[in-house]
């Protein structure tokens, strides 16, 4: 399942010569994270696209700070994940774990206790 990226319109990612355009490393990581979560079934792509359009429209109505497509991309990802039942349940389960639950003192990977 590949994310059906828009090629034009408000939800379309920036492109240069037909290739996706990332101006900073975090932008490509944010893009990859959203696509990977979609491909894992965390949310429906139309829901993400609508959340992205909503975020962009809100910024256009009251611009705050400079324009950053991928800032809106991350905000839309947060929005769809917040609405996802599975993500909320997983987050609650992780939050309920005791600190250090997955590390023992002999882990061998540089943690000093």
C-alpha cells in the first residue's frame, strides 16, 4: 500500500522537477514517518489529507510565523493520530509502564546506573 500523494492542490507536497523537495533533514523524516504509519494502517490517507488541508487553511486565514509545508504536515499527522483509537490506547499503555521497564543494568549498551 503506497500513500496516494496529491500532485497539485493544497495537500500536494513541494516538488522540484517532479521530485519531492525537502529543505531540511527533519522534513524528509516527517514525510517518511507519515507514510510509514499510513502503510502500517494507523490512519486512512483521505483523513490525513483533510487534516493537512485544514491546517494549511487555518494558517492562511491567520498566518503565524513563516510558511513551512512540513510543519503543517506534522500537525496533520498529530491530528489524525490523536483521532486514532489504536494510537491512543497504545500511548496510554506505554505511559503506564514503570520507568526503565525495558532496561536491565547489564544491557551492555552504555547506560550507567
